[in-house]
C-alpha cells in the first residue's frame, strides 16, 4: 500500500487547492492502493469544511503550527512529525512554501517529494513574508524530486524554466449537469424571476478583487440585477461596508460558505471573476461545467477559457466590464461546455487515473 501525504498550507476549507485535493482523494481511495494522510498548518482550534468527510473516509489530519516568526522551531516540529510517521510520497500544495516544507521531507529520506504550484505570483503582501517566500522558492529545485502545476502559467512561475507536469483541476462533470431547477433557490433568496444574477464564488481576500466587482456593479444600467457573492474571508466585513457606501447593499447577497456549488452556479446568469492573480481557478472550471457564461480578468491564465461563452477583460478598462454586464445577452450552453472540458482533461475520473499512474511511475523512478 502506498503511503501518501498531502501537505496543505492551512485547514481543509472550501478553497481551490483544498477542493481539488478532495476530488482526487475521493477517486484514489476507491482502488484501496493508498493509505492517505493530510498535514495542515493550523492551530488546534482551526477546523476545515472537509474535516467531517475526511474522518468518514478514514483519512487522518495531522497538524503543525505555522512557521510564523520561529523558523527553527518550525523545522524541528516537522522533523519530529516525519520521525513519527513514514511516507512514500509527500505531495506539497503550498506553492513557494514547498521549498521549506520539502526540506524536512528530504531530511527524512522520503523518496518522492512533489512541489505543486497553484499560483502565478507571491500571495503575501507583507515584505518579510515575501522575502521568506523568495528564499523558500529558491530551495525547491534541490528538495523536490518532482514538480506539478495546475496550469502552464503556474508551473512557469514557481519552477522558473524547469520541467513540470500539469495536473488539471478536474471535476465530476455529472454533478454540474444533473442539477435541479434554480427557481426554488431564487425564491428562497428573494430573487425575482426576471432579475439578472451576477455570480462570484471566492474567498474574501485581496487576490479575488471583490472591491473592483462591487464598483463595476454599482454602475450597471440594467434595471433589475442582483450580485451573489459566495465565500468567507478576512475582507468580508469590508466588502459589506463597501456595498453600503456604493448604495447597492440591497442588490448584493453575501451567502457565506456553500456545500452545494453546482446548485448555486445553476442560479447565476453570468459568472464573473476579476482576480488580480490566479493559477487556474477551480471555480472558473465549475462555472463552465455548469454551462454558464463567464467573464474573467486578464490576470488569470488564458487556459481558463474553454468555450465561446468564456471571455477575458482587462482590469484596466472598467467600462468594458460595465457595458457587458449592462447590455449583453448571456446564454447558457452546457452541452458545448461539458464536451470541451472532457476533451481537455477536466473529468476527474480520467485525471485521477493519470495522477495514479504518475505516483507509481515516480516511485518506480
């Protein structure tokens, strides 16, 4: 049995990398060839949205405190962890922090050490954290035995010219096709049948650029519209306050977390994602799997656009966003979208088989 550890930067919340890992786990455990564990960086009182499901699957969640201001103690904690637990593969989903984490895995002589890129720029805004990230990134070539990425752009950024394999943020496409009508959910949320619903799903943090989204929506000339925002995060209260200042508080619905993304997606008329940076965002794939027209910022990798229903606009030109949301007719096309996603490797059943083969090939190497 292959002893596989997934290393995550925080709790197993409903975010991009965590959701992707969960999808692959659900497929890999079916073969009974893996003994899977997860290590998270979190305090004892921090819980994740997937914790209960992981427990039901029999997958242990280990915790270590974040690196913080004491990198020496952090490395000692990792050394103790790896002395007490043996693994064949460590698959690290911590972007630039892969360098520091996999250093401990190398000291523990773990044969397969994978660095996985999900971003295209440094996420930290603090200068000290950026510098720490820079030096950790430089360590990756010497401590990672293999390199994976969610997109070419994400891999090019983290691995700086070195070879890597792309593992798609794949989905169970059937979950997005077989969705019941959205009329009941709209009624529950007091959204009229003729309201134009603009949707966004993402953590309330700088990266997702919610302020830009609120500003362009405040200038939409369409008579009846609603903006539905799904997610939580440190900037949530700021964005609620911003919506009020812009005079659109009664048109913006803050739904918090949702465990039924396909149903939420089905309610949207258009999905909008004005991110400042991304690797290849899972929610953008989910929106297209639902057949939804999508508008992405030009800061996201162009690989995100799989159908004629997906467009990219510059963040430097707010007017094009405003005009599109004010005047354009948006049409769903789920048949085209699902066919395109399947053909491009976004069926989890197929991609999980690819990852399974990769793991075994890595161990063979």
